[in-house]
């Protein structure tokens, strides 16, 4: 395998990791900021509130986008397995 091919495959893997990780991370980030603003405005500094809100947002996001994300991951893996003979040989 040439270095260019290896870098291409690493790039595809990183792109897939970003695509799979972006929806949950963005949801948790948005909820974290909103809870932080509300806690600052109300002077209610309880860390459990932020944790529970973020956990609920993460579960909801994965429930809504899980099927799509898993389909993308399976398609990427199948495509990678089909490309293995061309990558090695």
C-alpha cells in the first residue's frame, strides 16, 4: 500500500468519525450552553441539572439519528471491506 492510499483511507476514516460524532456532540454542546446560561441567570449552581439535561439530550439525539448513523457506519465498513483487495494488492 502506498503512502497516498494510506493517507486517503485515514482521511476517510476521520471524516466518518466526524460525521458520526457531530450530531451528539453538537446537541450536548447546545444544551450545555443553554443550561449554563439559565443557571447563571438564576444563580442555581447545581451540577446535576446540567448533567441530566446533557444525558437526556444525548439519548434523544441518538434515538433520533441512531438509525441513520448506524447505516452510514455499516455502509462505510462494507465499502472498506470491498476495497481491501485493491488496497493490499
